[in-house]
C-alpha cells in the first residue's frame, strides 16, 4: 500500500512483520524501537495508525513524520464501528473457525481477498490480534495536539467502518497535518490509492522538507 508511493518520493519502505496474538502492539513497539536508530517516517493503517501515534508521542525525537491511514476512533473504542467489527470477528473465529468466518463475510470481493490473505497469515494468533484491535484505546485529540512532525492522514469517504470524520478530527488536532480523502471504490481498483493519498497529505504538510533536514 505504501511501498510504491514512498518509492516515488525516494523513500524505502521497511515493514516489520507483526507478531499476532494478544501482545500484537507490544511486538510492533519493540520492532520500532529496534529499527529507529535515526528519526523515521512512521505509518500504519487503522490500528497501525493508532500505534504509530502512540509510539511517536513516546519517542518524539525519533519520529520524523507520520503517515496515518484510516484512523478508526478517538479514546476508548466503545461501539466504534471498527471495534465492533473486530470484536465480532474474533468471536466468530473462536466459535466457527477461520474458513467459516471468511465464508460469511459480506463485502466486496477484493476486500474479502485481502482479509483472507491477512487473517490466514496471522495463524492461531488471529483472534487475539482482533481482540487487541477491538479494545486498545486510540489517541484523544488532546494527545494528537502534541504531535510536532508533518503528518499525512487519509480516509475513505465511503467507508462506514473507518468514518472519514475521524481522519478529519485527527487532522484538525495535529498542528502540522493535512488530510486527503479517497474511496474504498478506488482502493478496490488500485491497492496503492490509499497509500498515495496518505503520502500526498504528508507532502502537503511539509514532509519532504522535514526529511531533508
């Protein structure tokens, strides 16, 4: 998703493999700690966007910028659509198994294929990962105001699970942020469209200038 758009602006993508299970976020944090001897441009999608902000707030001197796609909520997840979806999916996987859960997914074929790829890669840790995604608090707007680096944010205007209003709230709270809207329909046609929108927003926030310093 991000690799091509980043390559186009001369940046190489490094994507740590997740450690599925109930310590998913701790695994991401450890990977970021190990990979960031110099300031890094950090990004993620949905929960990954939340984790990127969490790490950036804890390590401001080691973060050069943020690419945040499809942020899902602020603060406690409560009944946010993405949290409810992850919670129900975890329950279904435990009760019915992965194959039956995937067979019951009612969405666009391309998204079903993406879920099939990502969920199978998670193996036995899938349900635990989904539990984490459903329950971990996201940054509050007051937290986001402490982000001092150029930040690109993207949302899909036709995505009911990751409401674009959340992306706009994040962009309004972060001092040096821009938001770029795209659609799930575009993502179905071009898997890099969401990454491209995020990178374009980051460029609009002054990202390249910061990376060149």
